[in-house]
C-alpha cells in the first residue's frame, strides 16, 4: 500500500518536535546538533526569538491579503534587499524553484522586449541544481530528475563545470544568458573560482547577454558576505534567492536590475502567495539579524575555525575523507566511503549533516554557530570517522 505521504523522499527514521538555536530535539528529548540547517534554510537557528516575535506579531494582524493590493511589508523587504545589493527590483516567491522560474522567464523576456525573442536559451553547468519544476529540472540537466517526465523544456545548453572554452563556444545568436550557482550545492559544494565569475561577467557584457546567478543555497550570509558573488567583485543581472531568506518560513525572491527586468510589465508574471504578509514579516526579521553589524564578520571568523578543524580531520582520517571544500559556513567533506554511510553514522553521533552529489557531505549550520558548536560538531565528525574506520 502506498504511503500516506507520496513516497518521493528517502527519509531517515527520526523526527524532531522542537528546536532551539543550533539544536533540535526528538519527541523523547534527545538533542541533535544541527549542521544541516534543513539544507541551508535555518539561517538564524531554530526558534530565534526575533523571528518568532515577528511571525507571531504578524499572525495577530493579518496573514494574507493578495498581490492585487499594496503590501507595505513586502515593499519594505524589497527596498532593503535593493539597498543591500546590485538589484533595482524584486519579485517574491514561495520557493527556490519559483525564484528560478521567474529568473528564467525574465531573462527570456528581456531579449523579447528588445526585439529578439529568438534569444531564449540559457547556458547551464553539469552538476547544477535549480529545483524540481519542469523548467528547473531542464536547467539542472540531471538525467535522474528528468527521466519519465516527458519532453524536456527546451532552451538549456549544458556544458562541463569549469570549462571556459566550452562556455565561449556555447554562446550563439539564441543565447539569452548564463545561469550558474556561485557555489554548487547539491552538486557537491563546488565553488566557482572568482576569476571565472569575473570572466563570465565580461563575456556576458561582450555578447549583450545576462548573467543569472542562483544563490538559493549560497546566499543570505552563508559565505560571510550577504551574497557569494560579492567575493568576486562582480554583480549579476538577475539573481534567485530562497532557503536562508525565510529562516524556515517558505520565501524566495528574484532580484534584478532595472535593465534586466524591462520586459516584466504588469500581467507578465504573478503568484498568489509570493511575498505575503507572514512571509515578508519573517523575511524582514531575518534581514534584521543577518544585516546587524558584526553578524557576517562572525560567520567569516567561525568559518575559518571550521575550515582549519576540517583540514586536520582530513589529515587524521585519510581513509575516510578525500577532500574538504567550500566557503564560509557552506562546507563539503568529500568522502572515500559512501556518503550515505557517513551521514547515517554522524546521525548516530547526534549530528545532522546533508548528503550531496559527488560523494560529498555538506555542513550548512545555522549562521549563529559559535566556536563551541563547531568544536562539538568536529568532535562528532571525528567519532564518525573512527566508527567508519572500524568497519574498514
Ligand atoms: C534548493 C535549491 C533550489 C530549489 O529550491 P526549492 O525551494 O527546493 O524549490 C534551487 N537552487 C539551488 C541552488 C538550491 O540549493
């Protein structure tokens, strides 16, 4: 008999009923240290008092109106994102995939509005992940997500990760832009070198095409800057954001320059829930926390500690760990053992981690992690490595 919940997930046999800061608790009261953050979502930690207050205050007032009316909270969040980034305008969604859908549609519409509807293709990269809608599985290009779902949405040209010559060769008269994650998340925590991002920006300018960044996972302070592309000193034309921006409340956004958004006039796109009063109350509270003086600097400092400890762990456990990679509090442990085994063992040691492609275990802790949390997590990783070595 089919499960009550459509069985599309491979779930661990554990549930959590409460969370506080860096920790979550089972119904029996057992504490787990959360270094997965619900896949980079719980940016401010669990039950952050400021977020709880923002949500409950808003819940007493009004939950939902509609995007057919003015929404002051949404406008405030948009303006704050604009003030903090390259963007001139923002569209709100409920998820990352929808933020990408808006980004893809906008890139196509930009060229159409300029009299070039034939320029609708986006160049994407192997190992990419952009979501699970029909367009975003086509953009991600992973066979396992495309199979059996009918004709693939047209308009995505995938090239090898890091192959700059292939990238240049792929740009043609139908190319609308380049779509890339500054750090691949699901693909296995693979950062794009800053010089590559700069070269892509130059290439886009040269060809009059758009640079579209997917910062759904690596954005909102994860790397120690508000957005990962800031490390490269470039700005995109369009950027998709989600996960950490809602801190656990479903919220996403598509940010764009005025130029890139020129085709998106009234009636061209929409969402029932996107940016509703509850979601944007929480989004504003997340920004209060992340933009507070010293917060991002703290992420950076903690990440240096984590990186150093992980490097030592790798040296001490060469039969388990092949490589450490990533940036900020988005780190990947490339395993020599099956990463599912690593994840399961870490869970036994009461540490939550997230598996990724390329045999990688991701560490995506809430950005409020302290040195003590990091030490505790690395101790648990150490025990995990020892348990795995004992089996070898
Ligand atoms: C999670 C993710 C998405 C999809 O977000 P959903 O909220 O699951 O739709 C898109 N891009 C990246 C880089 C992601 O990590």
